[in-house]
C-alpha cells in the first residue's frame, strides 16, 4: 500500500484550503474531526460509498487539513489543526463557527 | 441586456462562498473590492480576457459576495460586505486577513 502524501505546512495554499472546505461532505468530515482526537474513515464516511469518500479524503489531505495514517487494517485520520492555525491564523475556527443551512 | 441576478442573504451557502473564494483571481477581485467603494469590471480584471473575468464575476455574484449594476456603459461592482457579515459573522475578514503564498 502506498503511504499517504501530506504537504508540509509551508506548502499550504489558502485557495486549496478554501476549495477543500467548499464541499458539504468534506466540511462535515472536518467538523467531525474537530471534535475528536482521531477517527477511522468508516467513522467519518456517513455511509457513503468508499470511492466517493476516498476522493474527499485525498482533497482534504492535499490541502493540509487532514493527516491519515495506517493503523492495523484501519486508516486513522486527524485534523492538522495546529499546522493550519500556524499558517492561516483564525481561518479554520471562523469557518467551523458558521452555521450551514 | 439581462439584469444581473443576486441571491438574497437568506439564500447564501457557506460552501458556495468558500468555493467562490477558492480561486486566486476571484480572491484578488474580492480583496480589491474590500478596499474601495465600488469598481468597474475593467478596474478589476487585471488585463485578463473579458470572457474569463465575466465567469468569475458570475461565481462571485451567485455566492452573494459581489453586487453588480449597470452604470451607463459600465458595470459597477461592490462587495456585499454587510450581507456576508450578517450571514457568516467573521468569515470574510478571517479569509481576507490571510496572506496568500
């Protein structure tokens, strides 16, 4: 299995973070991860097809929002809150504070 | 000429606002509009082709970020700052406060 690619914080792009959060499924995943220490993909997929959810996790990883690592037969995901906060102070909390319709 | 369509603030969607700001050209337009009272499309296009810029203005209008009205032979654009702030408190300022790359 290929290891997951994660950008360094210095490579983060504001546009990519905003794009990653411009989808309701990805926004849900990030909201969920903001409330827990770590979660498997299964705990975050909301019963959606694996192929759909895999794509969303890839977008979130490439934006620098999510860190995924293998843990036995699972993938554990964590929110890269400190990295995002360091690069874009106040951004994530301002977005997660919003109510979605 | 068809009048421009602008959503009511109650119709704004967080995802649509984030998507609209996930492009560097659109982010530049919004940054510029945040500093002035109003601007024509020509003042905001950065010398880019009209067809490209028209698409970007449409995305910004549909998200509720920009209001466009005809003024003689020009189109004048304003940032809907109060409407966005009312619906998504703190969001726009948190995004515009970020440094890009």
